[in-house]
């Protein structure tokens, strides 16, 4: 069975990010999650929304993905979370990731936004990326 392009891309992106010692140190450990565990310490990064569209051609099957990563922080200011987010962008924008059952054609940074939850306790920096992949 072929792995989902979304799962394959997330696994490869997470592996790439965990190779960066400075990023792992900035997060206080390997805190890059699909879903943050209950009571997860901050800062941490997690994969959030993803959207996949058909990107097939006459000669191959493909997928276009938009996926988001968020840095979550309880720091009073957004500065530390923005610094971690920029490290993530620097490592993923244009990265030549090796995906299971898929070939990465293109990976690029699209946008970054910041927001606080209603209580003001948690700050999020959300990064949006676009990737195109082909099925192997």
C-alpha cells in the first residue's frame, strides 16, 4: 500500500527538522509533534492543517499539498516563537526531502502568521508551506 503523500511529507519534514541541533535546543528537546501530548511543554512545534489536491499529469500521478506547522509558546512576547519559526522555514524552504513512496518535486514557504488564543496564554506562529509530489 502506498503511503499518503501527506504522511510521507510530514515524516520527512519532521526528520529533517530533528537533525538540526540548534532547533531542537531552541524547542527544549525533540518537541515536533503530529499532535501535542496533553500538557506538552512549550515551546513546541506541531503539524496542523493540510490540504491536498490532485496534481497529476498525463504521464504521472501527483499531489499538491499545502501544510501548516505551528510553533506554540507561553512566552510573554512572540520573539522567541518567531525565531524558532524562522529556523523551521530556513530548514524546509527548498529542502530536498526523501519521501516514502513519493518523489518531492518542489517544497516552498508560502506565509507566516501569528495569533494568541482567547485567554492570551498561548501564542502561535503558523507557517504555511506548499509542496508538490509524484507517486512512485
